[in-house]
């Protein structure tokens, strides 16, 4: 990223009274040190989005004094050092519930000298793409991917004059507040959807008395056709995203004879991925939304028989209608390959609700409307995030300068 502002190493940018610290050595802080109350310990799970929050573990005040070199305070910035979220940036709220926090071994913390740099400006700079690129270019891949204090301290920060830093931070914070409001609205809409689904589905076992309950095998036909060698996309299923190109998930396509045994799925047919994940501990079911695809043969594939509303069952499966029953028939957890120990006959013996066709259609229309409304808000959030990224590119490089008498960004 080219910059019209001077770029300064983070370790110098924080000022003479600022500091960049790491967590304690492994043996200096273990689970045996945790107590029910005292000084909170910040772990990776406490980096909730851009804020340090959530359920804390604690150490005694005496233990915290021994870890004085690893103490963070309200307003300090916390960066994940290792694991799948290395480089993630969060901030302890200015008005936090505690005066001190212990940083754990998997994190680093930054405190700043406000006479040298604006804390909020630095926070925004560390959320930008240029810091992310620095992290990705420097990450150490041996063992568990990680960065270290040297990498963090070497990050180059564009430094405009202090008054301009504060204005830039105000502008970007305005975008953050707009995004946060939409995220809160999205969460409220999602809770409403879950509440409605809960009313419809109950506990996933006891359905409304006027609904017929029948085995999945009675209303579906298994799909077992193999790849015919045609020009079909090679796809897989993600619990979060549904059907994905295999190259998107694994950065490569399976080629040649390796896909000969894959199942050929047609549009509207369903596939159950019995892979275990945090998002879907009992696997997930999605309907194919394109003409054809070939997918791993370990998936259980099926199509609905005539007389049933496809969208109704698609929504029910997404809502986890089978989870309670699957938890009872899955044998001894997860295999070495990450798949659940589940036989096809046990899966297809799970019972599903079958309301009258007209009621299926009414329910599917209502849920689809809720989903569309949620998707609209999600798209609005994504649009604001794109706008903010573009704005950061201009403001943090000095391509656009801000008028100090207001918070208007103007081209430089």
C-alpha cells in the first residue's frame, strides 16, 4: 500500500510511554492457576469480534502481580498470536468492567502513549488490509501458524499528524457504528426466525398433533447414480455455506479417476454431509441449486417423492429438524476421517413432520420471507463493510485528507 504519510514501526509509533507485550511463558500460567474470581485472563475466545468480552477465567491478585509484564488495561488493543485466527485484532472497552487483564500465551497486547498516537486511529489501522498483508507475509508456518512480538512490532503504521489521526478515527468509527447497528438488527431478526422455527418444530421430536410424522425413507428416494463422465462441477458441502466448488474449499479440484465414484446429483436433490463440525455437530443437509454436480460418494443423497413442497423440507433440514434423532443413532462419535459413525439405514429411519401440502407451502413461504429479509440486512452490512474498506484505503494512505474543522473526507 503506497502512502503519503510517513510509515513508522509499531514499536516506535506507540510512543515512549506505550508498549507492545506478549503473554507469559507456558509454565507461568496454566489452568491450575484459574480461580472463580479475581483478575480476568483474556483468551482467544474472549476476542468477540472487535471487542474483548464474554466469559472470563480469573487468577488471584497475587498471581497477576507476578505476571505484571503481561497486564493489559482498558483501551488496550489485543492481537491473536497463534492458531486459526492469528492476527485478529480486538480492543478492551474504554469503560471495561475490570481495571486490569492478564494476556494469555496466545495473545499480544498494545498500549499507546496518546500524546504520540491516537489509540482509536491505531486500532483502525490494525484492522486495515495493510496490516493483514503484513501478517500474512510474515506468518511462521512451522508447527501451529503464528506470529510473534517481533513481527507485530515491525508492522509499519502510516502516521498522519495527530489531529488528523483523531479525525480519521472519528470518520471510521461512524462507519463502525452504522455496521454495528445493522449487525444488532440482523441478530434480532435471526432470533425472531429461530423463535418461529421453534414454535413450528418444537424439540424436533414432538410435532403438532395434526401433522403426520413418518420416516424419511417413506417420502424420499435414495439417489445413487455415479458420475457419468460429463462436464459437471465437482462440489462439496460446507455447513456454513452449503454447496461449494471443491476448488474453493480445498484450493484444488479432484481430477480424473478420483471422481469416477462420485455421486451425480441433479438440481433440487438433497445431500447429507455427515462430517462433524462446530457449526453442524450432527452433519448438514442441503439441496443442490444448480443443474448438476458430482459430490463425494460418502454423502447420503436423496430426492423428495411427489406430493411434497421442496422448499418446506429444505427449510426444515437447514433448521436441524433431524439433529435430536441423529444424536441418538450416531455410533461412538467421530471417525478418524472426521465423519460421523452413522449408517444410511439409521439416517433414513429418522422421522420427519409431514403437514398437509397447503400448510407446507404456507410455512415455506413465511420462512423464505424471513430468510430474504435477513439476507437483505446481511447484504447491507456487506455493502457498508466494502465502503469502509475503500475509505480506509484512501484515508490511511493520505490519498484523501480530512478537513480538521469537520469530519468530511476529501480527495487530497
